[in-house]
C-alpha cells in the first residue's frame, strides 16, 4: 500500500509541476521523501530521484537553506547508490553547485562544478550536451565573480559542443550574445561584431526574424557600426529594429521611442559624416557628453529589461514594479564624472510582493543576472566594497523594511520618530519606471507627504533649540576665547541642524550628509538662500572673518523665524531661537509630545 501511495504522490507532483502549483508541492515532497526512506531506505535510486527533484524545487522557490540540506543529502545518496565515478553522482553535484552559485558561495560552487566536469569527462565525454550545460553554468559563475576571461573560455567551450545541433541553435545564439558583452568589455569591437552577425544569421536560419531577440541583436550591431562611424549600415539595421519594436511593443513603448531617437541621430550623423561627431546617439557612451545615471538606467530598463519581462514573465508582469531608488548619488540626480568610479552602470530594481517570491522570484532573479552587463558603450556596474544589493530583485516588504524597520508606512508616531531622516529620504528618492500593481508606489506616495505633522513639529522644535545653542550661543563664545576647534564643531552642528530644519519646513527629509547641502537647491522654501549662506560660511576664516560668520548665523536664524511665522508655527518675534522651540511645541496636538522636552526630537 505504501508503494502505491508513493507513486500516487509522485504522479500528483508531476501534474502540479505542470500547473505551477509551487508552494503546495513542498509538503507532498516531504511526504514522498519520508515514504521512500521507509520503503526503500536512505540509499536507493528512488530516494535519490526524490532528493534531486525536491532540492531543485526548493531552489526554484528561493528556499535556499532547505534546498542546500536536501541537495547535500542527494549527493551523499548518489555517492552510495551510484558511486563517485557515475554520471548520476555528477548530476547531483551540479544541482548543488548551481544552488551554491545562486547563494554566492562561489569558491565551493566552482570546486563542485570542476569535480562534476571531471566525472562527465571520464564517463559521457566532453561532447555530450550535459557537459556543455555544466560548462555553461560554470561560465555563469565566473561571470558573476567578474572573472571574464574564464567565463569566456567556458562559454566558448559550451558553444563548441552545441555547434551544429539544430535543436540547440537558439540557446547557442543567446550564448553568443552573452559573449558579445565580454568582447565589448575587452574592447574587442571587431570580435563583438562578428559574433553579432553570427547570432543574427542563426535567427534568420531558425525563422526567428521579427522577434524581440532578433531586434535586440540588430540594435546591438547598429550601435557597433555607430562606434565605427559606418552610419549607412547602422541606419539600415536600426530601421529594422525599430519596426519590430513598433509591431510587437507599440509606438508608446520605451524600446520604440529610444530606437526611433537612435535612428534619428544616425540619420543626422550620416548627413554630417564628413565632420567630427558632435552629437551622441541616445545613451551611447562617446565620452564627450555626460549622461546621468538615472537616464542611463531608465533606458536600460525599457530597452533591455522590459522586453525580457514581457517575453518571459508576462503572467506576473501585472504584479511588478521597477525603478531606481535608494542609496547612491544617481538616485538623487547628483552624480557626476567623479562619482562614476563606483556603483555606476546600467542597472535597475524590480519590486514584487513577498508572497510572489516563492512562485517566480528565483527564476526572475536568475534571468536578471543573465542580462547584458554593458549597454551602448557603458561599462558594467562597478560595485563598491559595501555597494552590493542596491540593484536587482527585491520584495516590496524587504526593500522598505531594510530602511524603515517596517514593511510600509509606519503605524504610529513613535515609530516615525525613530526612523533616521536619511532613511526616509532614501526610499522616496529616485524614479519608479513602472508599477503595474501600485502597491510599491502607494507606500512611496504616502511617505513622500513627509512626517505626520506632530512629529514634524517635534523635530522642528529640537532643531531650533540646537541652532540657538550651537550657532547663536556657543559659536561666538568659542571665538572670543580663541578656541577655534570648538568653534568649528559648533559651526558644524549649527550648519547640520539648520539644513535639517529647512528640509522639515519643506515637508521633506534630509538626505545622507554629503548630499544635504546639494539637496537644498531643490527645496522651494528657503532652499536657495540657505544653500548660498552655507557656502559662504564654509569658506570664511575664523581668525579673520569671525564677525561676518556670526552675522550670517543671525541672518539665517532670522530667515528661519520668518518662515516659522509664515507657517503659523510661532507668534513670537524673539530672535533667540531657544525661545521658539517651546512655542512650536504648543502647536502639537498629541499631549505626550506637546508636553515633552523640546531638546529631544
């Protein structure tokens, strides 16, 4: 009876796999595994089959910790029932290695891949498609590690095995496209061109003309011809690519709009081909015009990311949001040539609800990692030592939770008070490129309204107290004593809390400290005036210009007092701001906050 029940469960699992009933399959796999152990024992081919299938399913669900446990059991089982020299043992190793690659346990993953390849080499041979697939996976590992030369060797080996096998021609062509990114990174434009031509030839042979894959190859080849100033060929290819985008995606799609803009530029350059290039193709990196990171990432999403989502994840696209939001100067539009040395390059974020992650999250994350890392001449994103995890796939809840310690809008005033200002600034900056579900944007829009009024007033009161203490009181006293280190510290405190006050007066959030001053220029209330006065304070000399500095501080306090009156936050005209803190507290409706210490925000 147990055997029949086990077979019934396995049959049901096959049916559920076809119906993509993913989460419901986990308890059935657990039951099947337990039954197989009871019937056949821990080390049996049937148990091994269930181990491998269950581990792969858990990996696809993103349940990595449990998947690792199961797949390591599969390896142990295969070692006993098949032996360490059997291809089935190697297959179990590959399953584990792929999981470890996804977990970024790269060193062990590489070691296991190499062990599996050695077994395949001695058993099924190096020309088998399974060997080719394993070599391709090892190439992906090297690419993710930034070991591009090794990645290229693996991809080329995989290609050599797949070459000539008609049933694998489309994967062969897609692998060629992946190699193009490596060639471009190496600066080997001619090799990239030859590879793209071969990719396009395959698509034509396999009747893939008119597809989005075909259009992407045409677009990439057109860009290469632009770099070589061969505008006639570039125009012909771009015309075809734009027409495919029009037919499949429509004239309102970003892919069509960007392609049409590229085509317009190419035609202009063709007319002026006898003159030096003075205009750049849309988002082409010719080095003579600075392109903002946000503009680059927006184009990359619409031209590269969106077609992937529409092609492979159309069922789930209505539940996705995309954008570039968070840490990094490009999210504020403050990036420049200097900031390009880290965390810059073509990239974007995808946001999905937490409940969706087990269903298609791992598959989506893997596909996003396989996208081209270079884009129209721009190099791959170079992450700083602590810059990992800023782009890619996130759940909506995890993204907001990372910065706010909650999955959305804070539920009470105490929670609002505990969140750092720069964290709130981080989740409300940048740009949302797409939000079909609306959940991500609804949270963001609520946060962008600013602090609840009572919390805002509490913080304003505390800022006024510290402005008075550091700028109006301690700064001139330290100057009189010649304690210039203390003067600098007092001035720094005054400047910091004053700029924070200006953000609060604008119902906004102060960003990370190095962007606080720059961000003032975007604030309508006092922003430009305070920006200029902070500039002046920062360049004056304490020994020679102390009096002017004290006068500027008083002028800043007068400007802030005037705005407090404009917003109805005080009726007092007292210029010493220590008096204004308690005045602002009187406007708070929550008794606990209204009666609290004005120094504490």
